[in-house]
């Protein structure tokens, strides 16, 4: 079970705990510095939940991310990541909606992701991984990044993408899916799924 420790700096926590991930529960106007600190400490996965992080701060964060390969950012403005199969929960997802299963969910909208999760739970499919990428203009992890995770996750047999109007992320995801089917002789699915991928609009 995950535990919280009162370490003053990410670098100290990294040295003593060697964490795989960190959640950043810091107000928007201070979130950038906390994210930078986690990247400097080379924590592999950084998940900030704050809404309305200033755009100039996000631009700086993305410039920093391009100079390194140790850390991945999910968010900002992310409700988090959860694997109901027992691997992780980072964020503030409503646990009662989730159940272990085989559907990967990636969403810009936290609220719509919860509705999607509740629906897959209700019909008995459950979820393998749910990634809340956040609705910010600059996403640390986009739909294509999430699709690559799902592609290599053995528990994921179907995928739901919850989109929002604006930007090109959805078109890029559609192109990736098209390429996936072109280069994969046997796409991941079982008899219950007519296709390995679903697009929810």
C-alpha cells in the first residue's frame, strides 16, 4: 500500500524511497516548480492534478521534458491514473466506479472518464488502466502515448478514447490506430470484441 512521507524535496524522497511515481497536489500557481523538482529528481512518472496551471509555466515544463528521458508527465489538470487490477492509483478517482477488467480508458475529461468507467463496470467489462490525460492545451501525455501503453499491456483487450473538441490529438490517435491495424497481423481482441479499439465522442 502506498504511504505518504513528509520529505521536503523530491530529490530526498527519490534518494531514500526510489519511487516509481509522484502525484503533485500543489496549487496551479506553484505547480510548475513542484513538477520541475520532480523532473530534476528523475522520478519516472509525474502526475500533477492542478487546473489552470499558467500556459507559460506549461511551455517551460515541456521545454524541460524535451531535454531529458527519465520522467514522463501526465497532466497537468489530470484526475490521475488508476489500474483497478491492483497495480496503482495515483490521483483522486472515485474508487467505487472502478472494477478490475480488460478495457483501457484514456480521457481528457475527468468527469466523462468516470461515466465511461461506471458504464464498463456496469456491463461487467471493468478496466485494465484508466489514464486521465487532462484537458489542458499542452498535455504531458497525449492519446497516442496512452495507446502505446495499452498496446503493450497484456490485460488490455479493448480501448475507449474519451475526446473533447479542439486540437489535433484525436486525429493523431486515429492515424495511430490506422497504422496499428496495418502493421499488426493479429490485433489484440477476443471473441467479445469486433475491434481492438473504440472511439467515444
